[in-house]
């Protein structure tokens, strides 16, 4: 099985990580990394501060200040990224009792990275790792671009990571609930660090993220809108108490993997006709492991013989499905399972502007069972004026799969960058973005680095 393209959330377990100690660094010019000795991350148990000539992946690749292995598969190979952004980087962790994250040899979770460019535009961008990855996962997809625009940047590993993340905590749902807590914690701390560095608090703070990071964006704007000015949700995972959620759509996919379901069964739970060419890859790399680790998180008593990713020692065994998950029926599970999901469930009650992007060929989080539903939830809460939803024709869950299917897919990252620009214009200049629509895949031209949101003529969903 090749895992070099479109690497799944599970590969956090097998990808190489940065384990060396953080070296010291010195300022290169007057004013470069000013006040770095005075920077203190409130609440951190450990922090290491470095002055660096370039905070982007171009300058950091091969150093302990990023982890390109954890970014694998999230962007198309030809993606162009900016470089040459000098500034200060702070790495560290908050107090925590779990130890899945081995980055820097710390063996400690709740790790974070904060980047402070020398040339600051007054803003801060916060994110959490997608899937079960760690704090450097979106350096190329998000950090590089926002740093080049002048934003400070902060990212968290969410407090637990890897395919055994569900082992964190004492109650079902504890591990995912911690994701939200750690994101809030880092946002508050990063805002204070920004004030220490630049002499004033950020004028604007934006929340954003991919997949689980998109879920975090939705949850933060619902529960802590006072901390943010807006957000961009890139295919956020949907958790609702009674469904739909991952545990209502993935069992059919697992059943198909095991030869116990037809294509029609996948269509019935939201998988898109036309996405079938992506299913063989997802059978090997996504569906089985995703179902069993989230089922182990929220419903640990379902199959004691297959608790999650721990039910395997090789990569193939870890990624393989449990036979019992083919017949998993979330609706019939005990009320305690639904209560565990309710602890992290979304409501749609966003308090600040939000732009959602979702690919119409997403074969892990099908949009019909995810962002289509979330858009209706936002409308039902009377918050539709704060939300824009763009379906990206030809988009799938990870942009790295574009390199295998350039004639059928398009990367979502260029559309994400356009959406971020649109959000800033919306928040700061009152320029209302286009109405919800499908962003068509252009017949020709550069789809790797260009995407115009346009005005649209096809309703999303």
C-alpha cells in the first residue's frame, strides 16, 4: 500500500517526527525579534524561544522548528508558498497528563507553536491540527501564507494525537473535548504573547482549520465568539448528538470494505456519486481506522476485542477495519454514547462570520452528511447572515490526492486562500462575500495556485 499521497490522519502514528533538541538562535539585525527575551506564554509549563531568519517552511525545512512529515498529503506537490518572513518562534507545551506527542523529545501533549513576524499587520490566526496530526501539520497549508500577510500565527496539537488519542482522559468523549479546551487556551495565551511582542493586543483574531481543525473553528465561533472576529472552516468534521456524524456514515464504508455493502448503501449515507474512483484508497487508508478510533472514543464498550488502533501492531493492521464496525448502528447504541457525543456536539449557533469550504468529492467526510447539514443548522439558529458556504467542485478531503488524479480533482488550498481574503474583507471592510454556491472546476488554467470564488450560479448543497 502506498501512503505517499493523500496521507491519512492515521499516518501520524508512522510518520517521522522531530525529536532533536531546539537549538538557540540569534537576532540578525537591529529590531529583528525585538522583545523576545520578555515573551512569556501564560500557563505554559515549558517554552523555548528562537529568533529565526525565515518562519516559513522554506526556511524551516530540515530544522526542529517544523515537521514536514506531519504535513505530508495535505497539499498538492506543485503548491507555491511564500518565504522570507523573519521573526520569533515560540515552541512549548501546557501542563497535561498525556504523552502521545514525541516532538522535540518532550514526550508531552498540549504542545503549541507561536510565530511572530517582524513585520506585523495587527492580526492573529489560530488553528488546531487536522486529523490526529500535531502542531506543525498546517505549516505549509496555512502558516506560510498568513505569516507572509503579516499575521502572527498559533497552532496546537489539540492535547492528544496519533491513532491512540482516544486513550486520553477518563470518560468517553474526554479526548475530543480537550481539543476545544486546548484551542481556547492557546488563543487566550497567544493574544497575550502578541501584546507582549508588539505592545498592543491583536486588532483582529481569526480562527481557522482543516478537517478536525474545521470542527474546532465551528466550535470556537459557537462557544467563544468573544475571542475571534471570524473564521474559515475547511471541511470541518460534524458532530451532532443524534447524527449525522462520523459514526453514522462510516459503518457503511467499512461494510463495503469487507464486501458486505453495495455502492447504493454508501450513497444513502451521503457519499457522492462520482467519488467511486477514490474509494479503493480510502478503504485501505481511512475508513477502517477512522471508524474504530472514534467509536473507541465515544463508545468504548462496543467491541472490547477491537478497542481502536491498539488492536494492531503493523501499519496494515492499524489501518484495517474491525469486522464488528460493519454493523455498527449509532442510533441504537445506549444513551451514554449519545451523551458522550453531546459533550462535543455542534449547534450551528455561530457568533461571528464564518466561511465554510467543502469538496464535492470528499470520500471521508461526505459533504451531504457534513457541511450541507451544518449550513442548515446555522440557518435554523437564525445565523445564516454570518455564514457563507462554498462547495468546491472536484475537491476531496486531502489535496495530495490531486497529484494522483489531476484530471479529476482540484486542490482546495487556493480556494481556501481566496476564502480567507474574502473573510478579512467581510470583517474589516464590510464587503459581504458571494452567496452560497458551487465553485466550478475551470476547464483550463492553474488550479494548483488559483481559485476565484466568483459570484456563483449553483446553490450549494
